[in-house]
């Protein structure tokens, strides 16, 4: 009967109350011990008899305790106060790195960026568990920085200072994209060229950039070309091509074809396939044939791309879709927004 009474509802409440009280006393005892230890370490830190390694060990113990408690505000106040009072301390890179990470934990990325950048600008580099503090900062800055101009600076520094630690092929591509986003087109083209010169440029897989090589190759080659095959508008291009087909004017069609990356391929092929960009003249495909075309552009056309269905080219693949696209080349305002005949899709649409 006594055991039964003990595990009744009132009995359980008593037991839980005892356990909670014991836990609270344990936590209070633990917190008191931690606070006492922190105070003791703070007193030790003020001693003039410490060498650099001893002082470093004490600061790290205090900082680690604050971080483990997730007292990020306390951690920031402690470390920044120490650095401000000891600007020549050899470990300031580490203390400011912990400060920046604390701000990241608090969701204050702009403040974290300030401290990561401050380490680069004001503190000598320091090896931390085999890694350069400056290298760690540059990686963090590229992840959190919001402006192309800043990321351009950080990418350039990564490539120049730590080429052995990074994939320079990928970084050249990402740097070129940042120049492009910042409308620095001359620098973008130079950097795209550096990317294309890398031995693994054609095979590298870059997250978020599945067509990196094709796009870079097209932009650089287009920049180096005459660009004299473009038309000011899609209707002008469409009318010229239709007129040349009606007149069996193969010379004009050859003239209208894009001179950079013009392709001829099936719908299943990739534009980068070696045999999709072979040079050829329209003469051999038009001679003795009755070529016709649709009155209107294909319904799949959109403001940036258009398709004209034509047929009668040969007995094997009679249907060709002529592919037109808007030129994306802000470097030259006279060309940007024009239209070009960029390729041919062989066969009916899939």
C-alpha cells in the first residue's frame, strides 16, 4: 500500500519536484563554478608575469567558455576589448576571427564581414590548425559579401595569394561573372579568356554554371569577331532569310549565318559537340531543291529566341528549323539587342 501511494499522482508530483530542485541546484552550482573560474582567469590575465603562450591559453579558455555557453555578446565584448587594448598582439587574427564567427552565429553578416576584412587589412596572417587565417577569411567573405565589387577583390586575392589551395579554373569563371555583374566588361572578357586557357576548362563541372565553357567561349569569340551578320530586329532578320530562300540566294544565306558558334545539329545533340559546328555553305543544300518555309514563326518562339520551320532540303532530313536569337552583348550598345541566325535544328521538334 505504501508503494502504491508513492506512485499516485501526488506522489509523482513530489518526486518530480525533488528531481527538478536537485537539477536546479546542480545547474546553479555549475554556473557558479564557471563564473568563479572565469573571474579567476580574468584576474590571471591581468598579471604582468605571463608570457605570450600563457596569455594566449587564458584568453582562449575564457573565450571558449563564452562560446560554449552561446554568450556571443559577452564573447564579442571580451575579445574586441582585448584586441583594442593590445593592438600588437600576435594572436589578434585569431581573436578577431572568433569575433567574426560570433557575429555570424548571431545572424549579423555585415558586421562579420567587417571583421573578416579587418583581419585581412590590419592583422598579419596566422596559421590556425594548419590553415591560414587570411585564407579562411577570404572564403567566408566570398560566401557572405553582397556586392560584386567586394567579391571581385576577394576572388583576386584568393587567386594571387593561395593558388595552391583553390581551383583556379573555377575561380577565373566566377571572377569573370562578378566583373560581368559589375559591368566591367573589359575585365570580364580578359578573365573569361584566362578561364578558357586552363587545361580543364572544357571538362570542369561548376555548381550553378552548367554551360560555363560554352558561354565563355561564345562571349570571347563573339567579341573578337566582326559582328556584321546581325540584324536590328527579329522581323528584319526573318524577312531577309525568307527572301533569300525564295530567291534561292545561297550567298545571302551564307552571309546571314552567324560567324561565331553557328551550329547544325539534331534536337538531341549538344551545341558543344565537335560535329555540330562544322563550316558549310548553303549552296550544296539548295541546288536543285524546292525549299519552303512556314508563314509564321514557330509557337515556341519567345522574346529572346525564335524558330522558323523550313522543309525540302534533302530526302533524309527534309525539315530544318532555323534558330534565331537575340544578341546579349552589353559591351557594344550598337550590337546588344540585335538578332542573329545562330543555328539549325535538323528534323521535326521532339
